[in-house]
C-alpha cells in the first residue's frame, strides 16, 4: 500500500525559516488534558497553559497527507504521558533522562512457528520506514509526528504466525527500579495492550524506533514502541519487551482499570463520547482553535474495511 506521507525531509530543513506566528500559537495554545499512562490515557484535569518550549518552525512543505503541519520537536519530546515515570506531563522528560534503553531485547513468541528474541540492531535492519502520522489522544488533544521504524507485519512474518493466532499481545518493561511509576500499585502493571491480527498486519501499523530522524527518547517510549495511527494514543504501547501471538483477545491495562470506559478497539470515533467528555473535537498542539475529530483519525479510507459490519458504538 502506498503511504503518501512516507517521505521525511532531513532535520536541517525542519528548522529552517522561523515563523513567528507559529511560535506564538505554540506558546499560547498548548493544553494539558491531564496525565495519561504509557502512550495516552484518561484524566479529570481541565486544560491549562503548559510551560514547554515553543514549537520549532517547519517549512510549508512538511505536512502529513492532509496538509497538517508537523508538530515541533520540542513539543513532541516535552509534552508526554508515561505513568511508568510520572503522571506530570511536563516532568516525564526530566525524570526519564537517566533511563538506559540499550542493550534491549524484544521477545516475539506465542502461537508462532519461529519464535525469536530480537535485539535493537536486528529490529532496525528490518526494512526501515519513515512515516508522518497524526496522533490523537483519548484526552482530545493531538499532534502530527514524523516516525521512523519498521512495519509490524514484516516482523510478524519472520516468526510465522500459526493458524490459531488471532490476536497480538504487547507488554512493556516491568522494572520498578528503572520505571519508578510502577511502584504505584493502583495500576495492574506491566502495561499490556493488544490488537487483532489483521490490525497488526495492516501496513499502517508500525514499531517506531525513532522520531524526527533521531532515536526515540525515553519519554517517547525508547527504544521501541507501537504506533497505530487510527486508534487513540494509549493503544500505542511504549518500551516493548514482549510480543505474543495469542488465540484470545488480550485484556489491556486500561480494560482492567476502567472496563466501562476503555474497550479493546479504542478506534478514534468522534461519534462515541468518552463517559466524561466529548470526542467530537480536539486541540492540536500548537493551535488555538479546536478542530473537528476525524473518523479513524482521518485514516478511514485505509482501515474502515477492517470493521465492516461491526457496531462501532458497541465495539468501542
């Protein structure tokens, strides 16, 4: 499948030609919807100004396929949700700075014919890709992020799923010494997420190892994380250590923590409100005016067929 936004300009072009108006919007428009876990999760906190650095300017040509400008590097790396470190968005970068992400191994097994444990060098050599994707948080804010990594389907083909495999289960590192937020036992650690096998095999689904042409930073899920752009951000699990092919639908951390609020699919759907807030609009980081939320985060043409005949209000 051809991905229109798969080409990313070198970093020096991102930072060319300052745009004062964009800097103003970045400073004025950033909001905090409360802290989320791993990729993105719920909160009661009302939006308020945040002190992160202004967005670095990008050239007019650097957009996603809808024409939306890429979010600045400083915003992406300083406005983070990662409960394994802290619930404070603005503190994640500082508190995760000493996290050592290499060496790292990812165990891939379960219902496969060729189980294997991959190190980072092996993963980075599996047909690298670059993608500009929108990220829509369940808290109703969003970014546009330039990722690098590999398509998950290429990795799964290497381990050869068995016919009984219907789902893919992902697990984050469990290490309260390195991830002090895991000492909070109010959550059922480790962070677990899951996809249907056909979702995992879709070409839009990637394992990201880099951002803005650089290796992932700890606050962004170093050294490897899932990115599923048509789902709310909390599905994109960070700092993955284990991937398993399974027969039954995995129970994610948020399904355990809030079963009445967070379902397995978690597709971006503006017509289905969260029990505590509407999902019909969103605040793009760096903008003042809210924008309309798009079905499947704007990727409906590519992924809607995966859910043909399903009641997307019931299968939320």
